[in-house]
């Protein structure tokens, strides 16, 4: 079977999205490896569903850049290079710099409003969870918390299109990096753990410091991936 995690327990309500989410998690967990090929039938049999929602889910994941359609033979997990990761970082930086710059204009909409403060505190708690996972070197736990952290953080800026775009970039980034990070036996000390520092900088309405934190993160992660890719 393509992966080891699917055992057929998928309900009929939102099959397309559930299958897409399950396969994305298989890729992020390293159970579907870079370059690994599979057919619609194999996935349909794995989850005990018909071919139609599986094909739709695979097309969705292909549109997100996680899979490649292998003409007449099925799909394969996309293989990313360090150059791809460099491009992702550049795109992410353009988005986050725009978000942080908006602080200068609007001070983050209604920043002193109790609801906004409560939302920021909730994002910080998510950041604490991500930070603990990163410090412990627990990649599986970190990926989930990190994706939620950035999703919730970007939502504070009130632009759903921006939040969706950044989320897609971060999923692609993780798919790229796990291909290399899973070769490292002990990831303690290698994973970025600056989530709470970033939230604190934003709470102070200091976009310059927020930019510096993310720039250091990007530089560190790119250097790590390039080093691992070089063997």
C-alpha cells in the first residue's frame, strides 16, 4: 500500500477533503516518500471508498504542488530541491513582511480590543506548544502546531486570501523540509523555536523585530536544508 496510516475509517460526508487531508498527513509524516508513485485504485482500496473522491483529492493535492500527475499511470509525491525551498522562503517573506508592515499602518486592527488581545494570547499559547515540540525535536508534533500557529497568526490580519496563501506555502515548505529532516536521528537544537518571540514582537507592534526574527528563522532553516541535501 502507498502508506501505512490509512485503514479505511473515512466517512462519506466530506470524502474529498478528508482523503486529501489524510494523504497530506502521510506525506508530512514521511510515510509517502518523495518520488513514490501510486494509483487512484490503490488509494481507493486503502480507504475503502470509490475512485471519484480519491481522484478529486489527488487533483487537489497536485494543484497545491504536493503531488505530480504521472500521465496514464497515477500520481507521485513531488520531490523538492533546496532551490525550491529557497523560492518558498522568498514567497513566504513577501507575505509576512506585508503582514508585519501593516502594523505600521493600522497597528493591527483594533489591537487594544479585548477580543483581539484574547486572540493574540491564544496564538501565543499555540506558539508555546510548537516551541516545546521544536525544543524536544519532535517533528511530527511540531508540524501540526506550527501550521496552526501560522494559520491563526495570519488570521489576525483579517485577510482570508492572504491566510490561505501563506498556509499553502507553509505546507509546501514542510513537505520539502521533511524529505531532508527525517534523515536526522536527533533533531533537538535543529528546529526553529521562536514562535513566542514573534508573537511578543507583534504584541509590541514592532514589525522590525518581527521581520528580524523571521529572517533569522529563514536563514537558519535554509542553511540546514542545504547542508542536509549536500549529504
